C-alpha cells in the first residue's frame, strides 16, 4: 500500500475512532491521564500536630544556636549542636510532608516559646544561661513528647503518624540528655 493510500485509510478511520472516544471535543484527551484531586484533607488534629512539631523544631534550633554562643560547658555546647542538626533535619522532612498535603506550617514560635527565647537572650553567658537553656530543653522536649504521643495514639494521617513514630524515640533521648545535663549543674 502506498503512502497516499495509507493516509486515506487513516483519515477514513478517524470518524469511527472519534465516535468511540468519550471526549468528542479532544479525542486525545481520553488517553492523557488527568490529575486526581485529593480525596480528603488533613484532619484538624493532624494539622495541629504538624504546627506544634514545626514550632518545636524552630524553638530547638533557635535556642540551641544561642547556646552555642553563650554556653561555656562543652557538654552543653555539644548537646546544642546535636539539637540544631537533628531539628534542622526534621524541619526539612516536615516541610516536605506539609507541602505534599498543601498544609501551611507556621513561620513564628508560639508566645510561650518566644518568651523563653527572650529570657535566654537576656541571660548572662555561662552558668546562668546554661540553667535556663536546659530548663527550656526539658520543658520543650516534654511538650514535644506529649504532642508526638498524641499523634501516634490518635492521628489519622498515616504519614504524619509515621513521622511521629519515627521521631518520638529521639525526642525522648533528647529529653533524657537534657535532664542528665541539668542534674550535673
């Protein structure tokens, strides 16, 4: 069959193909995968968990950056660097999860965390700062542990729940380390 005959045959079949295609305006659209809208949004409880986890990470990073400047005890400085490294990593993970779920994470700390940071800022370098920093680490990690435990127990979003399950053991280690360091003071 020559090329002219093949073209004529193809053109003759076009109306038949178009008649079988559900999209009569654009027959090719039937073969292109269409985006699927999300079927369910993230629950209010899961959203609250993500917000609190993000604020906890921000607090840990910001207070620990101050500790690197003001703490004199090498063990506390080492602890602060671990907090910065870990909570920076979890911030990135949480941001990726939130973006995939079209969630907005906060850009600011809650008022109580802002007050603790202000107190740390005004504390004298050395022992005074270290006592306040460790007190903030203990209370911050206690709150975070409670938040993560609640998400594990009653969260609905499987990815956020998995994030909480993965993070809780490390948060509990941070809490134990902060308590141990505070007891040495």
